[in-house]
């Protein structure tokens, strides 16, 4: 059974938020719902992938839809914060199931250009066709009575975005839970300096803003955790708490990143995520095939 937590709405402009933990990649999938209309956005939902067999499944995404049904919600949008490196997006499948439009940050087109070169697939990836909306800085959209605002927050990738609705912000792979600090910035197009600037913009939100992070790995054996306020991060986050110098953060982050291996799903995932959650085109035998670069990383 998927590990789930509910963070209740604090008022008409504040979303009800459910986080559903996906154990294999330490990812948190979010449902953010208007408390009056029960319309909801799904954020960063996982398409399960077994890298040993190169096989996908929809168990995690179905668990999200099961929660939607139990809570009497209606899916209005399917959102991704960036093209994920450690898991595949279930956006295309969720659109098939719900009819809801998909969206991601507009700079995904720049990320696609990087990966066309890395995969040597010059004609691959057309995010403008594979997503229904490409969202830019300060774009807004409504989910029921809730107004969502887009904040560009690069660093982990050059096109990552944060979704802000009332007192909730979905900050993806920028911050981790306070005892774990921040997310890596060493993937193609990522930079530690931009990650610092993005985090500072997030921490400039009101102190009671609920920050919902993209990953957790149960540090020290604790249960997975993914929600803390701006004030809690400023007081306790081990990488960026008040008093931390930018230079110290950059050294800590760069030193940590130098020890990290690539996620085991990364080279498979990017060629799905840059297609909006679709597998590569089927070949003459009716099957899809991944293209994996050798000795490039």
C-alpha cells in the first residue's frame, strides 16, 4: 500500500494536499485540491519502471487516481515540475484516464535540445506537442477557486518550476526535508549557483508557507517526510538555514554532488519525460526501444 499523508487546507485559498510516497525512487506524488469545488491538480506522478526488465507499469499512478476517487475529487490538470531524472512521468497515461490537460515549464524546450545531442536523436522531442501547456515565470491558472502561480526555479535543471497556491508551494528538486538539505545540481543544464538563487526565492515566501519537496529517503531510518514550512527550513535546513553563506552552500553542494552516481533510471527516463510520459515510437515489430548512450557519463 502506498504511504500517504494529508495536509489539510487552512482556508478558501489554501489547497488540501495529499502526498503519496513512491518507495523505489523516494519520490512524492502530490494531489492539490480546492476545498470547495474539489477540483484537483496532480503533480509529479510516477510511471513505475523496472530498469532490469525495461518494463513500465501504472501501479503508483493508479494509487493516485484511487485517492482522487475516494476523496470525491475531479482532476483538472496534470502537472510536472521538470523532466525528472530518477523516475518517469505518468502524465500521458493520466491524461488518457482523466482527460485533464498536462503542463510543464516552458524551458523544457531548452532541456530537450541538450538531450537531443546527448542521445544523438536530432529529430526527437517536441515538448510543445507532447504537453498541452508550457508554463513560464509568473503564469497563473485556476484549479477551482485556487490560483496557482508559476515560479521559475532552476538549478537542479535549467527549466524547473515551482507551483505556488495560497500557503502551499511545490518546490520539487530544490530543497529536501530540513534534515537532508537540498537537491543535486550536477545534471546537464543544472548549476549550483542557480539552485542557491532559486532556494532563496522560495525562502522569501511567507514563513508559514507549506513547502512540499520532491524526494525523501528516510534519513536515519525515520519515516519518509516531505512537508515543512519556510520558517522551519530557515531555522533548521542543514544546507541553507539562516546565516549560511552562498559560498559555503556551493562548496557543500558541489562536494556532495561529486560523490553521487547517476540515478539508475536516468538515461531511460529522460527520453520518456521529454515526450510527456510517452515511450519512444514503436518500431516495425510493435515494440518501443530505448537508446542509451555508452561512455558519455
